[in-house]
C-alpha cells in the first residue's frame, strides 16, 4: 500500500503534468521547490547546449578548409544526429559556420573575425612579444608574427628593428594569400599538396593577379619542407628586399610563422645561417619547433 505522502506526490505530479494547480495547502512549498529545480535544470541544459555547440565549432575548425560532413561531426562529438544538426543550423544562421553547396561544414566569417574585436593584446601576442622584440633588437630588422586564417595569412604583429632602413612590407591586420610573402610561404611546410591545390583553385584569380601559378606553390612547399625555412626575394615587387621565415604549429590546429624582412644586400650566406639559427632557437624556446 502506498503511503499518504507518496500518493500525494504522485497525484500532484500528474496534476502538474496536466497543467492543474495541484493540491493546495502544504504543497505550496513543494511547488516553489519544483519551480526552483526546473529553473536550475533549464540553466544546466542551456550550459550543456553551449558546450555542445562550441565542441562542434572546434571540430569544424579542426577540418578548416577541407570541410567536414555531418556524419563525421556526429561520430567525433558523440552527439545524436538530430542534436548535432540543430546546433549546426544555429551556428550557420549566426554565421559562425558555413554549409557549402557540397553539404560540408566550414568555419564561417564570424568565427574568423571575432578575434579581431579584441582591444587588448591576445594571449598569443603576449606570448610572442618578448621574442619578436628580442629578434628585432638583435637582428635590427623588421619582424612579423603571421597566423593562418582560412585560406589567408594574417599579420598579428610587426616589430620594427633598430636598422636605419625600415622594411615595412606588411601592415598589422593585413591579410595575404597563403603561399605569398615570407610567412605565407613558410606555412606551406605544414600543408599537403591537395590542400594547397584546393586553396589555389578557390582563389585562382587572386593568385594569377600576383603572377603566382600552382606549380610555384607546390615547389615552394617542397623546398620549405626540405630546409625547414622559407627564403624569399623581391616579394610583392619590393625590389632589393629579402625575407626569412620559419613556421610553427600552435594548439591543435593553429599554424603560423615568424618572419623578418631585410635588405637583400645585408643577407649573405653567413648572416642567413645566423638569422635562421636565431629564429629556430626562439621557436624552440617557446616549445613550438
């Protein structure tokens, strides 16, 4: 036989499900407690949805420009298909994720641009600033911190050296095509030929405007992998300017490069070896090489 208390709770629960007020009297406090529990449960579910959406966003970012199928996201996130699809639809509507005509998911513009709204130095920049300043002081040349953003490479920071002649080929915040410039060439070290080809074909007009062919990018990538650094001359029609850059991986998916620009006349074989060793040592000190 059920107790009076258990019977009361069962009846009250049923009445609650039917939208009725329940049994009056001593159930008033129970109703308040139920509302509080419902509110707390809603908050937990809301936080869980945010975490799930961010998890999906990270997974989409993992595949960057290759794109990723819904089925793959479901497998890796361990979410059911319906939940994953609803969350992705929301991210697409808010432009944090793009869904291509091939039904693959890619990072959207809001995901890329959100970081540019930060007014204070990012942890990334805070980590690199001492290194950039030290290189600029010792080498005397302009030093750049470049990070990949989708199909582009983005100048996060530029540190001017002590040399009387300033080589200011790239502005902070400026984006260039991957495979162009010193930093853009350096990161080819970590990219597969198929990915380079896809990027080139997606932006063929931009590349051809700069006189860059696919074979040049593939050759440059092979050379960078062999020697571990990028060496450029007269990039962006800057005659008499040379660049040296070394790429690095950061976090699970980030790719960037530290590069410096100098006068070609100042970059003989011995100085090239010294600067290459300096950049490599600084990245090793950051545990990035």
